[in-house]
C-alpha cells in the first residue's frame, strides 16, 4: 500500500510538470505565430506605402494608396481594420477586389497615423505611422513602423 501511495505521488508530480511544460509550449507557439503574422503584414504595408504615388484616402482604421508593386505597374492597395470588438482583423484589398484578412489578432482598430509634411520646409515628405497591437493568449505585442511616402 505504501509503495502504491508513493508511486501515486510521484506520478502526480510528473504529470503536473508535464502539463505545465505543455501549457507553456502552447503560449510560446501562440506568441511566435501572432508575431510572425504581424511582421509579415508590417513588411507588406511598409513596402507598399513607401512606394506609394498617391494617397487616395486615410483614417486611423484604413489607408488607401496607389503604389508600385512588381514590374513598375501601379496598383490601388487598401488596408483596413474590421470588427466591433477585439480581436480586430487587418484586411488588404488590391485594385478594388475582395478584402482578404491578413491577420486577426489586433487589440486596437487604430493602426494608421498620416502626417502631411507638405507645409514643412525641413521635411517635405509625408509620413505614415503604423502601429499593430497584437494580442496573444498572455500578453500584447506592439509592432511600430514609420514610413515616408517618397513617390508622392
């Protein structure tokens, strides 16, 4: 009986350690996946906004530009956030087509800040600031980028 009781305690302790490691692995994998998707979206937006020739419309939740993509061809690209509560989704549209969800982990719908620097002599280049607040299971990761619209 004593041996069974000791074995039961040992098995319970081992199971607790294994369950804790399994749970921690899930948290780390979730954070890695969310961060990876956020970095890909940030790279796409940064490249497209940097090469923009025209800013069609903008707000804190959407930005629409005409930009060069690929072989010197201009395309209309729109980015927007959707949803009525967190998690919000970030979506992309090309040339008036269907919006495609790029990521779904935003904790805030306010992603874009546009600064019109045309009136400033020191820096006449307009700028878009992008902030992606990505919610994981345990924390919020924030990615930021400032992009100068060089082709306007």
